[in-house]
């Protein structure tokens, strides 16, 4: 306890770090207050009894911190921006013109601007679907939508939902620039954490009503803790690659007599594939759920995390995005060039392009077990539901929620620790430095 108090004092004594923390908390408070501002024309007392908290709609509500089911101006949250960012990242890989733009500072600014424009378009589409959803669930509920406001309901909601998403995007950018951590990730994490107490109490109440179920609840908590530890391992990445690969990819470059390994990790992509996959699955299922007629059966099946179709497609998308995002952040050609310039080499492999190809093949093999484990963690909520865990609490058994929470917390703690170590304070942990999701330029073994 004494060590903890001293660490908190050290954190507060660093003016720059203190200002970052205060600014971040202020932005988060604004976001949470906005999630309770209901769209005009809706009676908030009739909302909770009509809204859906299961399936993909429940995940959307979790990401928005309850704003979705509150019919808030922040109901769509940050997800339209994430969807637009995913599309632009794919364009940066597939389109040569965007690849060139990505390498230049001015080009990256243009891509960011295009991402914002695309966010507006995606938000308008999703806002239209959301208004349709609201009108469908409140149809026949007297007074849910104020009769006098009916002619203005559609256009006002469309404008406010779009403005709300853009404002949340702006909050995330401000946190990234002036606050602590990645703003977009923090906003998602705060939304998820806001739902945790309610989900926990709901699961406890559900088990308390049944004889002998408290022991099962305790077992669930133990399993949850074990999954958190696995998520930490997954996000940080295994620092030592498999032995049969490691012996082949060690270069002979010497640094003061100490040999160094290439920066290869089992999970270089972190939690991003989970976020990407969830955003992709959101798009078709959102419109299926917002369809008053009920939508396509296949799309509706994707709304149920416990369905076989959802698990299969979700796993495939996660594995695919794991390889894609790893390709975005890991450049074998650049590593091969660095080895060549520093007189390093891989035994039995020619320098240059052959080395880059060889490192790429090895990285693909190393990524596979990480991608499979990431996909398994992603479908755990559906498996938990099949064993009787309530829908809300099951989202914390792996899946998007838990991975994002663990990843963002690790990243934020890593930044705090960096500030402490730069000013010659002790770190947050005695056992070693905290590792976030960033891929280091070199990893010492």
C-alpha cells in the first residue's frame, strides 16, 4: 500500500502527466454525460422496456456505454468512424495511389480527411437505419414518440446522430493529441466498463434466484480472471518465437557481445483484428435488425453470438484481419534492408529480397497460432451463453469487450510508466516493464 501511495504521488508530481490525466478525465465525463441526452421527440420513460439488449444490438449498446438503448445523441458512438478507418486502411494496402499517400505527411493528412468525410456518409446511413429501428419498436406504443414532433422526428434525429458521432470522434482525437492514451480506444473502453456493474449484478441476481447456483457464479468469476490473464498474454505477444523458428531467424549481428532477435511476435496485431471484425459484422446485421419486417434469416443469425454461423464467419474474419493488420504494421522488406545495412544476415539465406521473403514466411507461420487463439477468444461469449451465462455478462468472457479493456488499460499504464521512468522514478511494477500493444523496433532476449 505504501508503494502504491508513493507511485500515485510520483504520477501527480509530474506536471505534464497530471495535465494529460485531468484532460482525459474531463473529455470522458463529457462523453458520459452526452450518452444520457435523449433524442428530441422521444419519451425516455418508455425506452428501456422496448429496446433490445441481446445479440449484436447489445454489443453496439455496450460499445456506446448504454447510449444506444437510451436513444441518446451519442447512440451510434464511435463505430462509424472505426468502420471508415478500416475501409481507408484497406485502401492504403490495395490501391497504389493511397500507398504513396501513406508514405508522405501531406498524404496521411489527406487520408485522415477522407476518413472524416467517409465517417459522415457511414453515420448518415446508420442514423437512417437507427431512426427506422426506433420508429418500428415504438410503433403502437402510445406517447413513445410525441405526436406533435412526428413531422420533424426523422430529420432532427438524422442531424443530431451524425453530429453526435462526429463530436465523439473529435473527443477521441483530442484525447489522443492532448490526453493520455488512444482516444478512440479509450472511448470504447469507457463504454464497456460503464456496462460492467449492471451486467455483474444481473448475473449475480440470476444465479441467486436458483438453488446452488452461487458456486457456479464463483466458478464463472475464476474463469473470467483466467481469461483476463490469457488476454494479457495474447495482447502483449509471446516474446520468444518457437525454438525451431528462432534458431533459423537469429541474425549474426553483435551489439557489445550480445546477440539480438528479430522483432517477431505471435500476436503483433493486438486487439485490432477483433475491432475490425466486429465493425464489419455490425454493418449487415445492423440493417437486418433495423428492418421492421425482420430482415434476412442469415443476417439475423449473425446477430446471435451463440449461433454456429456467427462463430464460423466471425472466426474467419478475425483470422483474415489478423494477417492483414500484421502485414500493415510489419514490413519484412524494411527489416531485411536494415539487416543488410548493418552487416547482419540470416544463415543460409541471401541478403535482400530473399531475406524479406523468408522473414515473411516465418512471420506467417508465427501469426497463425495467435490468429486462431484470437478467434477463439472472440467467440467465447457465444460459448458462455450456451452454458447459461446471461447475455450482458457473457460479453466479458473474452470477445471484443474484454480484449479491448485489457489492451487499452495496458497501453495507458505503459504510457504512465514511460513518463515515470523518463523522470527517474520507479515503474508501476517491480517484475518488469508493462508491455502494451505497440510493436517495438527491436526485442532483446
